[in-house]
C-alpha cells in the first residue's frame, strides 16, 4: 500500500536545506520513495521546508527513516 510522509522543517536557509535534500534523491529512490512535492514558506523571520513524499510501502519508509534519524531526508 502506498504511504505518504509529511515533513515540516524549520530552517535557517532554505537553499542550504534544499541542496542537502536534493543530494539524497537517489538514496530515497532506492529505499522506495516514488517522488513528492516540496514547498517553501517564509514569513520574513521563519523559513519552513515542507516535503510531501510518496513511498511504495510503510516498511520501506520506516526502514529509511531509521537510517536518517540525524540527517535531512
């Protein structure tokens, strides 16, 4: 069953976050990520990176999250 992950990150620099996030595209794909959509929100003081990612199944998503506990997914 397809599952989704909604990640909301408070970031100091969206551009830095995006660079790191984009560097992990292949790792996510190999782990079962089927793609997603990224949003950027800023109110002038606070920036948020919002990622809605689609995964092939829950187990693959959970396994991937275990490998990235301290890294941006």
